[in-house]
C-alpha cells in the first residue's frame, strides 16, 4: 500500500480479495460508519488525555494535493496554484485530533471554479 498509494488491487493478500475489502469500505463510508468511528475514537482520546469530550477550539487548514501517476479518480486543477489534483480541508482540535475532513475536486467551467465534494 505504501509503495503504490492506496490502490485497492495492490492490497496485501492477508486481507483476502481486495474487492471484498473495498465493498465494506464503500458501504461503511456511504452509511456514515467511518465518520462515527472517527468521532468516537477522537472523543475517547480527548477523555483519555483529560479533556472534555467535545472540543472548544479548532483550527482549519487546506492543502492542494497533486494527482499521483497511479490515480485514475476524478481530479481537477487548483487555478491559484496550478496543481492538478484535489484540495483537502482539515479541521483539528487543540490536541491535533481531527474534527472534520473535507476533500474537493475543482472543476473549471467558463471562467469560474466550482467544487465538488468527494469524501
């Protein structure tokens, strides 16, 4: 996985068939299970570190990510930086734990940029 990015077809054979793993990943992503797991893990870690389970402060940042040669998914061009890829936005709490993750593909259409959510 580290060598090739995250191509499902290159998943280690210890996980059976990559199609089965992808099926459950896609199902859990669409149903919100992955978000719920992340939220519960973040809350448990905050309590473990002696903080309230809900963050009171957060920081937001974004980054343009270049498209890899192995990636065939939809991407766009960040016009400000001229990067072909996607833009990811991340909100973290005061401990650096994720609050929200938002990934967009930029589409250039008739002189204006539009973005499309891709979680």
